[in-house]
C-alpha cells in the first residue's frame, strides 16, 4: 500500500492518502473574523482543494467530524454545509460542541473520503 502525505508540519500532515482513502486533518478558517457560516464556507473550500489533490471529491465522503465552539451555531453551520454537500452522497457525520484551540475559531471540520 502506498501512503502520500501532503503539507507536513512539525506535528501533523494536512492530508494523508492511501490507495483507497483520503484523510484530512481538522481544518479551521483562515479568516477568523467571519461568522460560523463564513468560517464553514472557508473550510469547505479548503476541503474541496485537498480532496482534489487526493484525486477525489465530496461525492466520495465517508465520514465528517465537526466541532463547534457553540452548539447554538448548529443551524448556521448546517445551512453552509447544506449549500456545499452532495445530497445524493452524504457521509456519516458527528457534530459536537468543543473548546477549540483559539477562541476565535468557531468551527473545525475533518473528513475521510474514498478514492
């Protein structure tokens, strides 16, 4: 089995790809001044970019893990997610409230996709 690692930093890779599966790190928005919908859209665009590097796309998502700073933002997050997601190929998903690494981070998303 081959394994490719993309954008390795000192502690983790942003994407790991095997022959059959692409695994992303947890992504956060680059513009933390945006609201939860704006941060979610930024993250989903980054996910699209990394999935393309892996030779896959959102139609092949298997799992999604979502961390929200405030669970009261669930509806706003879901609105952005629904705009982006492939309705015919939804992944399993868990969404939880969590204390994130920076108080300005409102959402973090990590996905796994088939190739």
